[in-house]
């Protein structure tokens, strides 16, 4: 690149170099743009004066997802994982582009793989070649076969990126339903208890372990008719086998408290638990001791009356807490059920179909076709208002135990993100391999999204909304017949993402010849 002066010598045109500026390749795109803007400024004109109305829009593309996903690809060293996979297999299709596009669509607007195929031209910065539809499905098959190595790689990179020790893990399960009612003997898709209220549809059970930053550690997929309490041991075995941990506290809710789970944790070196317990299931003598107000010690709280009692029982310490706030909540929930039960009493035809749970448990039959509110059961239920039991094998203080148990909502937030933001369900895949591949892809998308949440301090919705609005308009300059890209205005939230990830974004106007340099 040179500054050259044209002149005439004896009537003949001549040129001489005033200044040599080196090779074009030595200048990143933004420096070239700054040089051009400065020259325009020195000439007394602006870019708008030059462009005028001589432009026509040729297309509009999203550049935010490609820019961010490619940066995260490097941060998580996904190239190393893909090299290991490629070295084991003869992969003859562009599964990198297929995977990047699926993750972009999962973050942007979750949809089917057919829609992934149809929407890929709305992005800029991914593959220059259109990815075949079959390659999206083949990529899912590959993810299914490599899901264990993927989970381990992502976990190791997260530990490195966040520089934290894994000292507590939160475990919970959810169900992912399908738009299908057909069960097959060997399929993961089975009918059973569904947390989404879709019992008439088939589903799978997903067990998820996360850390205190909501970073996903690992997951397990189970058949849809699996009882959730039976999933915990498999998850913990995977945790100890695959990941390098010394001591860890497992935190889970009361659905996980069967004796087999307790025994497994107790027999595992360096592993303890904090698990919700069921006071009603304890021997009467133990529960009465826990509920007795004389045994409760206050915990200072400025907004709520809070106290606790404790007993040692069968190798664990059980803390029974009482909260005025929780008592009010329990009373309100029961009153709603009572009102619903009273409405059922006004419609005897519906009583036979009502089950002995929910509002139905407060109704008793006093004679043939005669029903009434069960006052004794209502009064007995009130006995437990405000009480919550937590069992532990740790030596932590009550305050530390309550704080860790309270943070169990972190895994609930992870599930909420997977279900609402990433719309992991309903699923439209029917084979086990495709189901596993779809969950692995969503797990990867969630890992990236949660990393952005932790580092930018933006909400997941703010992140997705910001990436969605990072757009480029491709315009043609009529005078030169050249293509340019005009970038949308950068918002405050987008600026946060850009600075956090140290991204180099396209300038206000970027020539076609250099646009791809931003996505390397």
C-alpha cells in the first residue's frame, strides 16, 4: 500500500511514491477503515457525502452468533476435542459447520433440524458452503457416540476458565416429552410420571449435575418410566469415575432420599450430602422431637421468624427448620386446595374421577354417593405448616447447610434455561441415538450460554436479544458495482459482550473483500 502522486513531465503522465505503507496484509480491517475515514476528513467530506443514495440493499445477515460461537470455540478449545474425534473416525462431512449452526439456532430461535437447514443463509461467518440436511442428522449421531468425551472436555475447560474447585454439586432430574404417544420396547421414550404434566405422551428422564455457578458438570439420560430417585447413583458414579475430584458435597431435594442413595454417598470416600428429608416418613418419636417448639433454636432473621432443631438418626444429622414465611405459604396453598375441593363437592359427577391427591385428598366419602370435606385430614395437614427437614452427613454449621441447600435452585434455573430459552423439548427424534445427540447439542449450547451469563453478568434473555440484533446489511454501490457491509448500531449490552470476549467486530462499513477476516 503506497501513497502515489500523479503528475506530468513534459506532457507525459508520471507517478512517484510519496510514502510506502507496507503490505495490505499487515493492516487489520479497522485500521484500513480509519485511514480511509481520515483521508475523507482531510478532503472536507464525510462517508455519507460519498455514499449518498447510491446504495441498494442486497441482504441482511446476523453476524453476532458466528462471532461469539467461534470465540467460545477457541476459549473452550473445541478444536482439540474435534481433532481427537476426527483421529478416531473417518468423518467425510463438515460436521463443524453443522454443529455451529445448530448451536446458533438453539440459542437464537430453537427449531427443528430441517429449519436449521433452511435458516442457515440468515447468518454470516459460518460455512461459505450450504450444509446438507443429512449432515445435521449425521452430526447428532456423532454427538451421541462422543457424548461422554464431550461432557468431560467441557467440564475440564470450565474448571480452567473459572479457576474454581468443585466442592459442591447440585443434582436434580426433569422429564423431556415427545410429540408422540407410541412406546417401543427398546426405546428411551416411555410413558411415566411427567413433570410437564404430559403423562399421556412419551418422554425421557434427564438427570443433571451443576456447580454453584450453574455450570453443567454432567448429565444422564434414562428411560421415561424410570423413578427419579433411582437416577442419582448412576450420576454420582459417573462423577467420581470421569472427573478428578477430592471432596464434594452433593445437594439434592427430597425425591432423592431413598436408602440406596444415602448408602452410596456414605460409602464413597470424600463425598457427603445435604438432602431434603421427609419429616412425615420418620418414626413418630423422631418427628415429634423435631417439631417440638421447646427444641427449636432461633436463627436471626430481620424479616422472618426462623428456628431449627436437630437429631442424629441412622448415621445422619437431621435439621428441622421452621419459617413463618413458609408457614404462610403452606396455609395459602392448602386453602386453595380446600376451595377447589368445595367446588368438587358441588359437582358430584366429578368426584368419582378425582384422585386422592391434590384437592381430592381433602374429601372423604361418608356414605354411598355422599361426600364431605375431611376436616381431620385438613387439621392434620396444618400440623406441618412451616416445617422443612434437611438431612446431612457434613460437619458444616446450620447456616452453611441452609445456604447450600438454598442454592439448589441453581439446577432448577439450569433446567428452566434448557426448557424455555433453549427449548430442549418437545423432542421430535425417535431413535435413541438421535435423542442422545439432541440432548448433547443442547447441553453444549447451554454450557456456552451459561459461560456468557457468568462472565458478562447479563441475563440469558439479554444475551440472546443482544446477539439477535447484531446484524450486517449487504449493500451494493451502484457507481462501482462493489459490495459493502453496513453494521447495525452497537448497543450497551452488545458492547459488554464484545469487551468481555475481546471481540473484533466489523466496522460501520466493511468491504466484501475483508468481511471474512472477522470470523477466522
